[in-house]
């Protein structure tokens, strides 16, 4: 069913009350938030609290997305997706409409936030996103339809959050929902198999989109075209090696990509990779294991690495927060 048909079918005026058949909870529709291939999302109010209510004509789709939200809730320490609040059916005089209710995440979209605040925030937000993706991947899920349109920036504290989990897929299966610009299959950079490298390619395209807000279409060799576009922007030089590795599928985990990004942002002495056919960074540790450290030495290195990483992030966030406060006072 097309988006236009869904909009027509689920076009309800402001003030309409949706009452669940089973749980008897009521929600007052405020306005339309968005629509996709699998449903319509409304801003609604319940007990003086704003929520996001999604309707669909596909019960299986609703069940699938609810299962994803439940899986997100099990990912400890992650705030990537919205919290699930309710799932029910709404019986109208014409039909029965399955729906679910989730946390309403308020804030500007990622693209709008970066255009207003500047690219100094790009790296910090991508570090957050990579950490959440790593936890999601550890639980056996791949986000799939990762794009700025689905990413919201909340305040106090500044945090990147997702508002649409419709493309999230179990690892090993075929990606069920994607957007061409962020899809490695479209660019000829790999398959649509749900695996961490699929999300990491999409994340590299998110960064590219932040520097090319209007996006662009594929012309010829997609991979080479993306690399040319990256080289064309001098301000993207800091991310060049990381983006190339992600586009080439050389990262096997979000944690590997995050470590490289952290080194770049902390001005570590990371030498640029001049030979693109060299061993990817994610494999170096395995290839270069010539000496096995003792357990005690390993623990000390891990503690030192975590302390250093924490200090770097605190410094970066504090600096950006100072800039934000200064701008507000002007």
C-alpha cells in the first residue's frame, strides 16, 4: 500500500480520541508527525504527556516493530530508540486499526542541528551513535535504515536518538527497509545482508550527507564517486581514512570504527593510510599479535585506555557546551 493511500486511510483530525480495545487507554491526536511504507505516526497526548502513536494496516509490521523496541530496551546503557509504552487495537466504525505508542523524542533533526551549531559537533555525536550501534549489534540486530531523517538531537544532555526503528533487522537476514542514498547496495559497495558493516557504511553516508545536505545521485562507479566527493571537501579530510574504510567494508564492528574516530578527534598520532589495499585497522590487532601480554598488563592497558577515552570525551563535550552557552548569551 502506498504512502498516499495510508495517509488517506488514516487521516484523522486534531482532537480525535484513540482508545485501545484491550488496555482501554485513550490518546488525543495532536498532529501528524510523519508517514512511511508501514504506517502513520501522530503526536498524541495522554495524561498530560506527549507521546508518538503509530498506526498501520499491517499487523505483522506492528508486531515486528514492537519486538524491535523491546529488544532496544534490553540493550543496557543504550538510548538509541524510543521506549515502548503501549500496544493495542483501535476499533472505528469502519475498521480495526492496530497501533502502538512510544516515547515522543523532541528536538531538531541531526541535519538541522549540525547546520545550526556547526560541524564541531559531528564527531562527538558520531561517537555516541557508534557506541549505541555496537551495543545493538551485540544483541544480534542491525539498524538498517540509518539516516539523518531518523535521528533527533535532544538537549540536557545533548544526545543523539532515533525516532524510527522500522528498518531494524535481525543479523543475517536481508535488510527489510532502506533509503537509497544510505544503502551500500545502491552504491555497489556490498550486499543488503544485515550485518554491522551495513550500518557502518550507512553511518559514513550520514557523515557525507552532513557535508552535502542536498545529497546527490550515483553516476558510474559508486564507490569511487563517494571517495571523490569526500576528497572534494577540505573540511572532510579529518574523516577521510575512516570513511574510506567504512565504504570499503573494512570495519567489522562499530567499536573498531569508534576507536579510530576517537583517535582522530583527540589529535592522536594516527598516520594516514596511503595504501588503500593495506590491512584494515580492524584486522591489525589480529595480524600483529606477535607478543601475548600478561593478563595483568592487559588489564592495565584497558583501564588506561578507558580513562583516556573518558577524558577526551569530557573535554570535547565541555568545550562544545561552552560554545553553546556563549552563543545563547550573544
